[in-house]
C-alpha cells in the first residue's frame, strides 16, 4: 500500500482562465516536509510523495496576489484536491 499522498488541483484567474507557471509550495506542519510543483499549460498541478500530514499550500505567480491555504490534509494513498483562484495584483 502506498504510504504517501498527493495534493493536486487546477489554478485559474478570476475569469476562469487556466494559469500555467504558478509555483506551488507545500509545507507540512508536523514533519516540516517541503515540496514544490509548477502548474502546467492547463493550470493543473500535482505534488506527489507527501507524507500524511497537515500542510500549508502557497501559490505564487508574478503579477498575481499570492494565495495561501492552511489545513490541507494529506492522507495515505489518497489525492487531496485544492483548486485555486488567483487575482491580479493592484498596480498603484
């Protein structure tokens, strides 16, 4: 049986358009395991081989506000789905 889990999902902008090239960082609360991924052309991402834990997920892309999601629970042998909507940064 697989001893790790996955966080996956799709990243879009506020109009629903896919956002490729978004850096996703995950940090486990208990084991402090950090793993990264980058969204593909369709905005989809997948962070694999995560030890079961509760993670903080952060999405960053130049020109957009960073998005942080707390309490992302990864379970052994399961996929956790977190779809993310990013908004443009306001230019001042």
